[in-house]
């Protein structure tokens, strides 16, 4: 398969794809082990949700600034440097766990640093991809990147991360550190094609950020997609911030069972990568996006009602199919229509609303559970998604013209 990708999409894409695949495995391991680590230090729901918020907070604080720097700097070198920084931070966390000196504050600090790195590296990779493959190949390239994310980050890494944590708490974080170091080396090997934004007169950082905001605001479809995703992720973040507690207390699964339940996201996501293009051709982008909103409402209501892990697994598979299809459609559209010298800034504005919404939702989810019941965030999310669907239904029709 790797040879096939190289032949059709080029050697540079193969390096970028492999680097993403390696780091996705490491990220997935930490994603599964992180909540287990925090839960082993504290039983406070707000503290557990706070760990998720700590990693997402940088998107609220630095997303726009990071986007401006992505358009200023060599994107390839930026990704390399950031990945090396994240490797060092994770290695330090593993050391504190091994020496039994880890605290909630240390975990928060490392997760915050990882989040800062994400604002730079993820934005840079999104802006770098259109310089590695042609516009016509973007949907296929994105589908393969999403597929590698699904297989590596969710299907393989989640149960592996939970198992490694049970084996030795420090190991999964050491594995993630190694994955970032390998990823940095692979991205450093990308040589052909432009890897830096189109040269332009240097203006103030504020003016550059404002240019990205203005461009996105004036583009009706991308503006609606960004706002819709931001609000949707508030709902998703609130519902899933304490998912580890939901699995343990509501569904009655063990730590390893929690890790395997997370793989349901991978199963659906992998199916979604194969269906995205077919569904879009058959139904049109507008119909696909609208159907996704309905699926999210049903997902939250179903998870609020069920008490069995198998029902939850089926619901999560369907939800992740929708999430993957939505992501591929929206990402490819944005990469095609945004000018090259604005990709970092427009992408960062989109990510701010997208991941910033998840961060706010994570914080709210922990507070909701602390005050009410473990299912309260799911009911609130269902109501919010129903409201979003009503408001976004007509504007999403513009997707049919892109």
C-alpha cells in the first residue's frame, strides 16, 4: 500500500502520511492512558475533565497567533521543531510517573504544552498538504490521512494505550514521546515542493490575524461550517469529557474494556473514509452535512438512555462514520478554496471554533457531572444539537455549489 501511495501521490506525501501515522499511534496511546492516569491520581470528575481542557485550552489562547506564524515560517521546519518539543515533554512526564512524583498539576502542564504544540503542528500540516499534492488529489490524500488516523490513533492505539497503562503507567507516555521523535525525522525528509507560505510584505501580527478572520467571515459556506462545528463540539466535548467515568459508572466496563470501547470510533471512522466520496457523489455535500446533524442528536439521546456497552458501541460506530465523512468533506473543501498564503490563518480560525468549542464543552461537562448526573451532559448536548440543526439547515445548502 505504501508503494501505491508513493506512486500516485508522490514521495513527499508518503513521508508526510507516514509521519502522521506514527504520531497518530502515539497520540492514541496517550489519549487512552491519559484519563486513566488522572483517574488514578484523583476521583474528582471536574479534575478529570480538566485534564482534557488543559490540552484543548491552547486552541482558545493561541490558535489565531499560531496560524499567523504558520503563514510566516517554513512549515516543514516548524512541524519538526514542535514535534521534538512534544517528545521532550512526554519523556519528562513518563519520568515523573516512573519515579512516583507525578501530580495533577504536572499532568496539566504537560498536556497544556502538548496542546500548544498541536496549535502549531496541526495547522502547519493542514497548510502543507496542498503543496505536496495537487488540488484534484486532496480528497484522496485527506481520506488516506484520515484512514491512517483512524487505524493508528483509534483502532490500534486505544486498547494498546489502556493495556500499556495497566502494564506500567509510564510506558504509554514514553511510547508517544518516541513517536513524535520519529515523526519529526520523517517530516524533515520532505524536500520537494514549496514548504513555506507565499512571500508577502510583513505586517503586524494583529493585521495578519485580522486578515484570516475577515476572509473566513466573508466566505458564507466556510463561515457556517466553522460556526456549526464550534457549537457542535461544545456539545460533543461536554458529553465525552468524562467518558471514562461514563464507561465505568454507567456501562460498568473495566479499564481495558474502556479502551476497547474507544475503538468503536475507529471502526466507524474507517468505514467513513471509504464512504465519504461515494456518499458525497450520490447525495451531495449539503445532504451529507445535514444528515450528520441528525445523527449527532440521535447519538446523544441514545447514550443518555442506554446502560449497556454493546448499545453504546453501535451508536458510537454510526456517530464516527458521520464524523469522518463530515471531516473529509469539510477539510477538502477548505483546502481547495482558501488562498495559499491564507491557509494557516484561515485554518487556525476554523480550528479555534472547532477545538475551542470542544475545550469549552469539556470544561462544562465536568461541571455538569459534578452537580447533576453522569448522563446530564448527553441530554444537554442533544438539545443543543437540535437547536443547531434548525439554525444551520438552510445555510448548509450552499455546500451543493462547491
